């Protein structure tokens, strides 16, 4: 993570919706080993317990639905997908803590224990879908996400922005170069 190019961006509020695509396509976030799913969502996404319990109704970790967010741990290399309530019977069954979760008990994430290496830096691939991206995207972006330069270029193509990289002139990352981006929205 230390070798990543870092870029702080300030964009007009009207460009906010363009970031939803990036949040749904996927990005990396960095955290600490030994965190439960709830702790990870709190520290890296800025979600409070009330928001997690009421708005984050669907969680997949490594393609398995998660119910026990206080007993399932996030590890380096994990893949995390988040969403609000999904429609239909499948949406209900795949949602967290529902009366039909026994239908999917064989594919659900299992409770675990924290690794001994608590505090070691981890990198997790995440996707945030639909209304959840709209509701919480600004907070996620303000905390920083790691994305390929091509993603960043696609969002910035048609929108005015102010860039800072801690130094003089800003050098945009190459298409395949990973960059840690923090984004704030407001007047330029």
C-alpha cells in the first residue's frame, strides 16, 4: 500500500453519480487483519451499527452470504459485496438474518476466529451495489479506495475536478497502474 500513487480529488456535486459505476464495478480497500465484517464496515466504509443493521441487508464474503457479521472475519485477499435489500424470493433468502436462511446454510459464510496476526494490513476487493452505493458512496470515497488508473480516467473524462497528489504537478496514473484515490464533492 505504501508504494501506491495517492491522489486527492475535489469534484462538482453533479459528478457524484458517475462514481456509482466504480463502486459497483469494484475497488480495493485496506484494513487490519482480525476485524469482523461489522468492524471492517465501520472502520473502512464509515457505516455505523444502525446503518449496517437497517441498510446493509445483503453481504457476501468470498461469494458466500454472511449472517453473523460479528463472528465472521475479513482476511487479506477476501472479496466483499454489499447491497441493500434485494427483491424477490432469492433476494429474501440471500439477505442477512432472515427466516429463510436455513435454505442456504450449506453456502453461507461460517463463523470464524481472528487470526493471530491482528493488526497486520490487509487488502480486500469490495463492491457496493444499487441504493447502498448512492446512500454511502460519498463516505466511502472520502476515506479512499484503490482503483486502476483506467477507472479514474473514465470518471474524470467529462468532469471538472481539482487534483492534489501532495507535490507539484499532478501526473495521472497509467491505465493499469493502481492509485489510491480520495474524493470530496462540492464547489470547485
